[in-house]
C-alpha cells in the first residue's frame, strides 16, 4: 500500500535538471521513480493515496545542517529583539516585556544587533538596562550568541565585579575607567549560565514543539542541531527530544551534535556515532574554536581593521584543542568545530592533521567564513565537510568589510571557490542566529545580496552559486555531512520519502523572488506534516 506523487515538477537532485514525472512511496521509503503511466500500471493494486502536486515543485526535503533547535524555539516563545532597528527600540521592548513578568524574575532576550542601528551605533550597556528595568536581573543575548549584555542585578547574581578576571577564552568588558559595561563575551558568558534558574521540562518541550512546527512550515524535514549542553544537561535535554519527537509524534529528523562538555554523558549512556534511530541520532563532538565577527571575537591572523587592539579570541590554546580532538578520536567520534576566523580554522586543521579520524564519519568545520588560499589547499587533503551558512552574507555585509579591512586579501564567504576546489559543503542557518528559512539562505548564496537591501548590492559576485548548487547545500550536502548520502538528500529508490513541495519552481524563477516562494506541503517519511491549505 502506498502513495503516488505526481502532477508537478519533481526534481530528484541526482543531477542538475533531473526531473521525473511521478514517484511511488510505501511506508517511509521511495519505491520507484518513473512516468505516471508506468507507475500507475505497475502499482495499480497498491496505490491507496494519490498526491496531485497541482503544478507545484517537489524536491528532497530541506535539512538544515547547523542550527540550535531549542534555541530557535526559545526565540519563538520569548523576547525576540532581532527585528529592532535601534537601541531605543530594544530598550522599549525590554521595558514592555518586563511589565508582564513577576518582580525579580529574570528577563532574557534574544537577538539584538547594533550593526542594524547605523554606522555609529553603540551596543547596550548595563546602566541603560538598570534605568528601565530596576526590579529584574536582565540578560540580553547578542544576535551571534557570542556576546551578551547584562544589567547590574544580573552581574551581581553572577558574582561579577570590577575585580573579576576574564576567564580563558572569554572577555568581561570594562570601560576606560575600569568599570563594568555589562558586556560579556564568549566563555565569560558561562558565569551567567551557571546561575540562571534551571529550565523546566515543560519549557524545553514547548520550545521544541514551536521550533519543529516552524520548521515544517518552512519545508524543513530535519536538522543537525546542537543543544545538549545548555538546558539542564544532557539527560534532561535528550529526554525532551525523545518525548516531543518520538512520543508526541512531532516528526522530525534530529541529528544531534554533542558538545564536548557532555560527550562523557553520551558515552556513559551507551551512545556512539550515529546510534539512535531514524528520528534522533548522535553525531560529531562539537567544539568552539573562536567567537564571532560581530563582537570581534572571531580569531583572525591579523588585527581587526576597525579595532587594531584585538585579533579575536581563541577559546582554547592549540594544545587544548589538540587534546579535545584526541578525546573525540578515543571515543571514535568525528568533530564538528566552530571556526569563523582564519587563525581558528588553521588551529583546527592542525589538530585534525595531528589526530586524524580513523573510524566512521566525517569531520566538519562550521562557518569557515574567513579563509586563506593555503588553508583551502590544506583542507582539500582531508575528509572534511565545510558547514556553511549562506544567510550570514546578508547579515554581515557591508559592515564586515570595515571589520576585516577593505584591502585585506583573502577568501571571504567564498562558497563558489570552495565548491570549485572539490570541497563538500553543507548548508545551514545557525538559527536562532539567522532566520531558519532555507530559501533565504539559497537566495543569499545565489544572488550575494540582502533581500532587504533596496539597492540590491552584490558582494563578490564571482562567488555566486547556481540555484542547483545552493539547493544542494540544504539537501545532498546535509545528507553527506551526516553520512546519510545513501538514504537521504536525493530521490532514489530505497531513499527516505522526505519531501519539500513548493508552489513555484525554485529552479526557474527570478532569483530575487526565491525568498517569497510559498511552501505548499512538507512530507516526512511519506507523511504530510504540513499542508498550507489545512493550516490556512
């Protein structure tokens, strides 16, 4: 018994412009591709459902190769500052939100970004938060999540004062008089996370439900997500995933990256690389090598052009990074390492070359935004995937040019160069850092523009991808990164019946209109989990 899918443009992604007329699925698998006439004749007695695409376009399901699923859900259910266009707007939003909370409760917000506030904009400071919210500890995470600002109540709760020394890999910022500004970066943020009230199981499940429902509406059938270290620990977070996805039936394929701080918990639970099931499985060990460009904590091989006093932050020394990669190898795990700056990327290559992967899996370097040609040459010699986030271009340009240096030579956001060098790339959003919608990432990769830029400025046009290359990042690329290239990412006999169905043909539309394509349906394992006609 099965379903016949037909009546639209069915792109298999096996190769560019490879289209079939119909697909027959049974259970959670693709049984056969072919003409409508042939499949109807062959499976006549087994077809129990017919899915007419009504002229729409069906592709293998979008999979986000790097995001934080619970974090995205948090953005949906609590104070979201990502749309604020000025500091005043942020402060007003915080003040309004605080009025709905009990006195003394923590006020936690997400997504402020001073780069949206004009060329001379300053970040938020502790004293400004004290003025508008005197009765609450306040913690506002910057869009990159590599920096936050806290008010003085929160600083006191975290036992941070002018004499507190910045921890290794972190920064507690002070002004010219040695006074705390309230801004804390990278590893120093842990001082707050250690004192925040413990999250409840209900909170985690609500966040997961919101995130998965939103993903379904965006045509996303799965994600590689890193959450296990931040919400009450490994066990509480993993159990929330299992409850929502497996017990409640919010179908979603979650490939869990495991932060190095909880990898021992994973090992003690008897899990290993790719253990689990078709819904929830374990992936590589996650490591952070540096911070982000927005807060000038991405580790560069040269000083920042707009602040020569710093070259960024190394989360670990080379020796410490070597030991972490060595530990992953002892656990027979690949590594997935956040590396935005070229020096951080170089340090990760050093560690991988010193402790090469000998078991199953593939290492991945996440972000890879600032590179040098010699680093690309080195990575070509390794079984490594580059996990890129095309939407970063829309958010980071043009301010990132001044940050790195207009005359600095290098490979910046150079995705075409990576593909032309034969490197495997996967596509993600890093949500909640960026919007989850994969069509925004595809648009940025193809046009090298910001959809919200009225001037439609194109940054480094030689690095534009074709639509097929960009869509491949979120289908074949994500499957390859998780070692699922033999059952996901394309439409073939025996592969999972995970589909994204759009109202328009993404391959034959003006690229500027890609972000506005409507998702008609999302199918996971042959089951419709989102139908725009039903939802609307």
